[in-house]
């Protein structure tokens, strides 16, 4: 399989976890978190970072795709 959506979703989930870990309400901004913690490790535009933060339900999407892969239903 040339394209693996599960890996992309895991990548998004990791970025969300790191961002949530370093964000403090009223103290930091998402742009500050992106600039200090995200961009040096995963170079991406700020707009892309914000789109990734907006992705919801990643855990369930990953579980569904892994379940389909185990059953042999490659989408």
C-alpha cells in the first residue's frame, strides 16, 4: 500500500498531544506553542498546525482503520 492513512492520523495525534502538553490557558498562545515546540521538530506552516489541532476523533478513526486493516479490508 503506497499511502497509509493510519500513520498520517498518528502523526496528527502526536502533534495534538505535544501542543496540549505545552499550552497553558491565558499564559501561552497556539502560535507560541507552534513556534517553540512544533515547528523545530515538524516543520509546517502555522495554518497547517491549526488545521491539525482542529482534527477531531483521531483515536476512533485510527482504531477503525486498524480494525479494517486486520480484517483485510484495505481502503
